[in-house]
C-alpha cells in the first residue's frame, strides 16, 4: 500500500503548533488542531475550543506571515483534548507540540494513543527531550510508527527538519517522513540521534554560551559581541544577543538548564552554566522582544526609534554604542569573503582574538560530538546552517580557515580534539571533506572512515553542471547550460543578478540557440535571489552623462529580450526564487510559464526608484488584469488594479500572493523545496514541449481607457497630493504610469498594439530618468537599499 498524508492532527496550539498547522496548509494539507479546554468553559464548542481558536486566529496577524495567503486558514480545523481525541483517527500523521515538559508530554501521548489510526504516524516536535522515554508510555504496536520530527521556528521559513528515530522506530516510517518533509514541506532533513537537544540546538546553544564566556573573559560589550558574531563571520544580523532577545531569554536559559544534568560526561559541560546576570534579567522580566526589553530595548522618542543596551553589571539601560574595531572595517573592504574571514580569525587585535576563541570553541565541541549526536560531519554543518541561518557550518568554516592551521592552533591552545581529527591530520589531509571518484564525502567519528554526503537526485546545481562540462556558452552576466533531456538552461550570475547588457545579450542568444537545437528553455539560477532588477548604477551614470541615445537602446533591448522570451519558438519556463524585483519580475512575466520557489518575493518596484517598469511590466500586468474581466467594456477595474499594484510598488510575499497580484498566472505553480526548483521547472518545460505548446502571438488589439483613464488618475493623484499622502514627484510618476496603461491620450474604447504600449513605457521611463528627483531616489537606494520619497 502506498502511504499518503491526506490530513494531519496537531496536539497543542501554541506558537509552534499553530505555525506547523499553517505550514501544512501551505502545502495544501488540512489539519485538526487540538488544545486544552479553558477553565470555566461552558458546554458550547466555541468556549470549549477557545484556546485553539485564539492561537489559530492569531496566525492572521503574525508577521512575517506563517501562511502563503489568508485563504489557507480554511484548511485548519480546531477542537479540544476532551471532546475531539476520537477524531485523531481521521489523521494520517499526528504531531505532539505541547509544552517542553516530559510529564505533560507523556500524559498527552498516552491519552492520544488509543485514537491513533492503525497505519498513522505519531511524532513529537520536542526540541531536545528523550524520544525513547516518550515511546515507553505508548502501546508496543504504535512504537514502530513513533519518532521525533523537530520543526524549527518559524516552520514556513526555516529549512531545518530534525528527524529523530527511537530504537523501535520502523526505518521505512523514518524514510517516508523524511521524503515527505523534503518534497511536500520543502525541508532539509538532518537525521539525529536521541540525545539531549539533538543536533542544531546542541551545537548552536553551546556556541552562544561559549560566546557569553568569551565576552565575560575579555570584557567585551554586548554591541561588540554582536558586531563580531554577525555577518562578519557569516552569521545573521541578529548575531548573538539580538538572537537571544528574539528567541526569548527565558527559553534560552531553559534550554541550557535542561541540558546540564543530561550531559554529565560532556567535556564542555561547564559552558552551559548560566551566568548570574542572565538569571537576574529573567527575575526582572527582561525576556527580550516578548517583554519589550532584554539585552536591547527600543523606545520611540519624538517619533524616532531610539535603542538602548543593558549594562550587565548595573542591569540598567544605557545608550547603545556602536562597536568600533579596525579589523572589521578592514575586512569589509576585502571582496573575497573567505580571505576576509581568515584575516579576522587570525588577527592579532582584540577582535581577532575574540573571534578565534569563539570559533575554536565551536570547532572543538562539534568535532567531539560527532558520533554522539549524529553520524556524519555534514549533518552538523547542515543543521546549524538550516536551523540558525549560518552561511557555513563549523566544519565548513574550519576548512575555510585551513584545516591543518586550525588543528595546530587548537592543539597549542589545549582544546580537546577527538581521535578522528587527529587521524585526519596525521594522514596529511588538507581538508575535512574529500571527493572520491567524483563523490563528496564527509568524516564519521571512526578514524579514517568517511561516508558519502547524502545526495538529492532532484537537486540541480549549475556549478556542478559547469564542472561537468555542460556549459554551452557564457559571458560575465549569464551562461547557457545543458540541463539534460534536450532542455537548455539560462543562468544569470552577475552581482545580485542585476540585469545589464551581458544578461540581455545572453537572453537573445538563448532563444536563438533553443529554437535551433533544443526542446525547451528554462531561466533559473542557484543564487539567493533570481534577480534584483536592472543595473540602476549603470542607468543613473548614463543619465548623468546625458547619454540618452544609449539609454534608449538599453531599454529597447530590455523590451526586446522579454518579448523574445514570450514569443520564443520553444516553450520558455522561468524559475524565480528569493527576490525577483523590477526587471527580474519582468523577465519572469515574459516566460510562457512559471515554476517558482514557494518563497519568492516578486514585484514591480520601479516606482520607488522614481521611474516606471519599462521592460514590458506595465504592458503584461495590464493585459493579465484585462484578461480577468468578465465585462471587457468596463476597463476601470483592470486599470485601477494595475495602477495600484505598480504605483504602490507592491511585492508579493509568496507565490500564491503573486498570483493574486497578477505577477503570476492562475495556472503557474511553485515548488515547496527550493533545491528541487530547477528540476521541477525542467519537467514543466518538457511537458509543454510534449504537448506541442505554442507561444502566444503579439496582441494587436489591447482595449484601453485612453483619456478617461488619464482623467481618473489625475483626480485620484490630485486628492492624494492635497491630503499629504504623496509628493509632487510621486504625482508626476503616477501620471506617467497612467499614460502607459491608459494607452495614452486616445479616445476611450480605443484598442492599441503591444508595440504602442512598449513605446509609451520607454518614453515615460526616459522622461522620468531626466528628472533630478528621480536621480536623487536612485542614488539613495544605491547607498541605503531603501526608497526615498522626495
């Protein structure tokens, strides 16, 4: 029998339980969420289900949203532990997500067990309690279907999914859950052992506690620690103490306290001893963001945000002081991030000494835990990268600094190292990972024994394809790559994948090459962001120098490229992920079909830079909105929708929202797992080719509002300016936009061609680019990354 997950049940509706249900809803899977009956509840379902109802209802207000769209709420049902446990038999997978208290968990598991279906999977979302102890209270026939499934918070956005089988878990069940979580939920699977805090939290919490120890030893400030442990060493901006505030200081201390008695033989056990000032903070209610103050506190003074930092001796707040390290400033100027990290870690100054101590503690601890918490070094690297958003895991960072050099210094510092590291060093190895017959391998805890890094046959990596001599053509901005089965891949690879002349040239080449020798074309890449749009710096410099003919040619080339994608002689599928903004959105909209990563943030944001979309974005969004009309004689809804979407620079925060806004078509689809995106897009392209899909012909009769649209926009914009909602320059940009989507100063009911609207786009863009206030907006965005409303 082929196992399927058609419905899940979630036991516990707290922040994590409701968010897990939300992510199953994102995957199209309905859920039943149960929680306690509140004290004093009556007999009516509304009062008895109030706890679950309140938690699930809060999903609508949570930021960032745990849901792809508000409509997904319809897939979540609620109930309570007293009335609805019999309904658990409806679920194919039941997940326990109650408080991290073994006694409470055992009670919930025991009460639920009689109602679990005979084939259903039962799991706990515990972040570090013993699964074996939990399994001991379950019937023997249920234990093979019980395991740990640890989602990281927030489940929609965090890739890590720790899979913890017990000694009695059926391996087939574990394999099924791993495959399902990977494919349907988009997760990165790290198998761990049933040890305290599993993998990511064991390493991550140790790293945070080791950092606190270094701070105390070296007399560093909170701001200095966060400056040293953020992007400078490949970690998120939340660094150490901002992360603790985000997680909650009580939670952080609770995890450290829980693990301490469970690791009597851990050589670094004392690191988990919580300093007195942390306990004093909890006593004073300084818990982080949840209480409004923690290591940091934000207040509004005269309408402006003012940040204060806690003095750990006085436990009083002082004005936040910017950390000042010459080494950090020097590292920022080094383009090679690996070289910058080496400069920092081996520096002789205070910053270098602190960074080395923090990193070395994590290297040692990670190496010592291999074999105890998981089987392979790669699993530790993946766990902290996917669970804590580190750019590199401990062993990857170790390699970046130089395996042998780090071992020698750690030995000099008398840091503990396991036998497998000593054996690797004595073998003369220069790295921790190795490649054997083209297969990447990582060490195990047994000296000299390596294991293949688990692969994913659905994961396509352009770098690997290039190494395998699959590159067809290349220039500095983009490449053509053979994806196999007659599908050509077009990969952008400029900085931030900004679209310049090299990219546009390769788009044209790709279409010609695909028509001659290939079945289909896929536009995709492995970067964090598909494309942040056109090269603003290039356009601004051309405008400053007055090279208007060159600008006209560039914009015309952009329009031609997106049109070439749309009308190519073979199917073209775009596969965006991350940010697809401005020109990146226009490249996406030009394709015949889109397969995007679920976490794609797409929009036409040019208005914020003082211009309008000029690569066909205005044209195609208006066409899509017109196509949705039931009455083509009334064009005002399509005009308004297009005007508002572009004029407010709306960005869809999910693919589902992108469909609602018109950036994607109703038939476009998405991949929950980003790693599978290119393979999924390739499958779609082949399906279109197999069905003899024909590219659309240019629309020669687009109905427009003409002067009626211009009048409507003028009235709206005048009122908004008078009300102080927009500036005079905003009004000017708005009228330029209206001039395009109205078809210009033509009679209402006129039809125009695609070329006519593209000409209007190009003319409006160039006219606005000549405005001083537009150039000020562009300069501000390039300097700060934020829009300026002048």
